[in-house]
C-alpha cells in the first residue's frame, strides 16, 4: 500500500511538473522556430528511449525471472554480459548521433535552411548524450522492477522536469541550456541507481520451482518489442519530417497537442503497466492459467480506467484545455485554435495506444511476438503512406487523423489475437461498456457547450450506470 501511494504521488508530481515545463516552453518560445528546435532536439532521444530503453526494460523483466530460476550463478553471469551490452549499445548509438549531427539534421529537417541547422547543431549534439543516459536508466529500471522496487525509477521524469523548469525559469533564452538541465537530472538518477544496482539484483530470491528446462533467451522477448517500437517511432519521425515543409511552428503545435494527449499514456506506462506486467510475466511463466486470465481482464479494465476518461476530456474540451495550459506569453489565440483542433483528434488515441502496448507485451510473453510485430509494421506503413498522401492538402490535422485511426485498428486486432490464443479471455463486454459510456459523456459535454438543454445530468447518470 505504501509503495502504491508513493508511486501515485510521484506520478502526480511528474504530471504537474511536465505541465509546468511545457507551459514555460510555450511561454518562452510560443510557436516560433525556437519552440520547434526544442522538440526537434528531443526527437532522437525520444526515439531511442522508446526503441532501446523501454523495449529493453520490458524484455529484461521476464528474462531475469527466467534466469533466476536457473540459479544465482547463472543470473550473475548473464547479468554482467547484459549490462556490458546495454552500456556499449547506448554509448555507440549516442556517438553515432553526436558525430553525425549535421547529416541527421539534414535528414530529419529537410525543410530547414542551412543557417538554422548550423545554429542548432551544438544543441542537437548535446541532446544526443541523452540517448546513452536514458538507455542505461531504462535497463536499471528493469532490474529494480524485477526485484519489486518501483518508487526510485519513477523519479526519473520528476528530476528531469525539475531541472528543465529551473533552467527555463531563470535562463531559458537558450534551448541548449534546457537540454543540459534535462541531461543533468537523468545523469544524477543514473548514478544513484547504479550505486544500488548489485544489491537490488541479489536480494531478490527465487519464486517457486524452475519454470522450464530450456535456457532463457533475451532475444525471444526483445526482438518483437524492438520491431514494434521501431515501427511506432518511425511514424513519429516521419510526421516531424513532413512538418518541416509546413509553416513555422507546425512542429511545435503538433508537439504541444501530442504531449498533452500522451500525459495519461505516460502515467499509465509508468504506473499501471509497470505494476501489472511483472505479475503477468511470472503468472505466465509458472503456468498459472486461471490467475493469468484474471490478470488479463484486470489489465484491460485498468487500461480503460486510466485512459478512457482522459480521452473524453481531451477531445470534448480541447479548446479549454489548450487555453488554460498554454495561452499566455508568446502563445496567442491563433496558435490555440490550431493546437486545440489537433488535440481534439489526438485525444481519441490514448485508449488505443494503451491497449496496443498492453496486448503487445502479452503476445510477446506468450511467444506470439511475430504476429504482433507484423501487425505493428503493417500499421506503421499504413500511417506513413496516408501521411504522405494527405500532408500537403490537410496539413498537420491530416497527420493526426491517420495516426489515431490506424492505432485503433491495431488495438482491436491485437485484442482479437489474444482472445484467439486464450479462449477464456473475452474482453468485449468491458470494452463495449466503456466505449458506450465515454460516447454518452462526450455527447453530453458537446450538447451542454452548444445548447441550453439540461441533458447533461441525464447523460452522465446513464453513462455511470452503463460503465458499472
């Protein structure tokens, strides 16, 4: 209980600090090239954080469980090799980004002028160092989560946001100084967790009988997640490349809207998903089928509880949300209109993305990672093809629509796959009830905002009964 309360507090604090950071970015830079450059600086670190960091974290947890059942000696031996691999990979990727910064910028921002690229080069190189730090941090997080320790890893975003806010508030004229602040916060946590790592690893004891006679392989858990995450992140990068051909500030406006929409996603990933995934891994590896199915149902409901209400608020009240959060300083009414229209579309996405993340990890755990990887690649190709077809006509709004629609299709197919492999898992009743309830509330909010009819109370009552 104490751990849950601590995590909830830190997640809430991280949410508030993340909001404050984005608020200060909008206040300082508005929708200018400076704002674009801030989000471009974090583009590759974000890409590789998801590709190497979070993917590695989710693959390492079941791998460590399986190793521990083989004996402490095997765990220690393989852990040393795995740690060396993570540090080498993170450093190598960061070095490639830093040394090839000019080429990367020309590839990522083909619509920028040479002067803009040259002025931004050193900031981009500084941000490249984040790739190494984040990769190592996510690996250390996996070890802590495997040992049942969740509180310290959650402080990562808290420290990063505190440092960024301090820099923005006092010396925020330089985007590079903000990136340096983020880097300092994450490096500090890396050092603290590194000091505790060995003790945390060795204090976790065996949990039951050996799970299998086969030698566990990290590649079984890692490769499908790597392919899926790469596909998702490529879509994100392609969108930003296309935005570089649009009006100044397009990247910033899209990033503002997207970041608001993924706030509930971030909370979900680092709280609900982080807590339930180790239990699911252990339940599956120990062949506890009834417990596994119960956890599946619990995971689906938890995903909807976290993300469905957030989707209703973000889509139905997008203009109010953007005005409240960002409309001040250099961020004016015209920028609010564009950002709010994007948020009203992106707001539909969190439940689908959350369900995809949850289902994907379950499929990988069950040894069905190939199907999920193929589905993710197909979805990514669809998004990219639609983006290229519509960006010139519909601009950033067209990119947002294609992203959300394809994610919903992927989420539903993922659920169908799990229900096919686990016949006793039937999530459709919960899904229909939650979607129906959200639609009722959404319609009620729109009716209340556009008319004088007193239907809001009736609709909210129906929604609460329907969800229950």
